[in-house]
C-alpha cells in the first residue's frame, strides 16, 4: 500500500530574504575579527598591536614582518657610557645576512659626535669615542640584539643614501638552525631574502618600518633624561606618484627616486617599500616637511650598489 508523501514547499524569495535577515540578527558576523585580519601583530612588550590602517594583502603582511631595528651606538672610549644612539630600520637584501639601511643613520650622527669630542677634549684631553652597529629582532617574547659590521656606504659627495651591513658567522650559523611551529627560530629572519621589483606610476605600495618614540623629563638634578615611550611598528599604504629620473638628485648618484603619497615616521629611514606581491620596490630615505610625501630610493639603485661593491 502506497503512503501519501507530504509535499515540501520551497520558501518564496521574499520569505528567504526575511529568514536570512533574522539569522543575521541572531548571529551577527564577528566584525572585529574581520576588520583586524592582517592588521595586528604580537609584539614584546606591548602585546597585541595594530600595524596598519587597513587589512594588508597576505604577501605584504608576511613581507613586512622581515624588518629590523638598526642602531649605531656611540660609546665613550674605555667605558660603557653610551653617548648617542642613532636608530632606524633595515632589511635583508638578496643575500642572507646582508642588511641594507640608510647611510645618514651613521654619517649624520658621526658629525654630531665629532662636535661633542671637540667640546669634551677642552676639559678632558684624553676623551675619545668609538661606535658599533647592532640589529634588533622584535618578537612576541623579546627584543633580540645581534652584531652588525660595516661593509659599504654610498660615496661622500653623493646622495647615494645607502649603507650595507653584514652580521657575523656565529649569528648566521644560529639563523640556519631549524625551528618549528612551537619553537620558531627568531634568527631565521636573517635567511629570508628580499625579491626586488620596479614600480609604476599609480601603483599601490606599502611603506613599512619601526619608529622609536622618545619621552623626556627632568631628573632630580634638573638634567634632561630620555626614555623609550613607544616603538611604533606600522605599515602605511601609499601610491607611487612619480619615479624621479631627470632632476639634480639623479645627477648626484640616484638613478630613480620614487615620490610616494602618504605618511611615514623619521625612524622609517632604511625601511622597505613593498608592492602588493610582497616584492621590495625601494627603501625609504626621506619624508617631506609636512609628512605628506615619502621618498624612496629604488630597488634598482640598491641592486646596482650591491653589484658595484661586489657584495655576495
């Protein structure tokens, strides 16, 4: 005997829309998680920090992680007294363990140190100073310092604002040790090389770097005291407005200087500028007075510099 089967009616499009709206009200999407995707990092000692005003493309998000704080530390000779600390950003070139940053991180501080020396030797004829280069890896658990050594810099009398540093053998050996998902090797960043590319007018790019923020107060003896207040880790989106190729700057050693429309911080000098595919199109060397524009020396200039100095 056949049983009569009940007919299942499909809901009308109007009823379906109403049902979907009801479900959306009962289970709203997690907008905060959506908005923060590729916008945050865990950064010691601050915890979770926002690193971009917008969600970064996956390749950009991964590439911007591969940057360092670069410091030039000036010390009084024969002591551990730090006289000056010049800080900027840097990243690995096409060669593992070889880091690029800006020349002015060092040479402008050196001028200031020479002035200090001339003042100090008036009361202390034996006064002198020395300096050392240092890189810092920022992780979610610590700041990890490693030594750097001078390799080459753009010639004086030019605007080749490029300086190349190399880490030591022991640090590279440490970087080659395999880590795992539970115990990643923070030094492995030194083995993650950059891929260079050119940029076109109107192309969207990303300016990334670190910017230390310093606070000052007077101590009990009314002497100015400086302390770290913050370490800004940020990636700005920008647009390539023009590749400058026929200005006086180009006759002073820079073949291509990109003008980018957006902002950056002074500590971003030496930081990478990345395209949407995660390729490095240049390095930040200056910002306009109003911070509306950023200037980046091209990856083509960087690549040629490495070749000219036979850096391998």
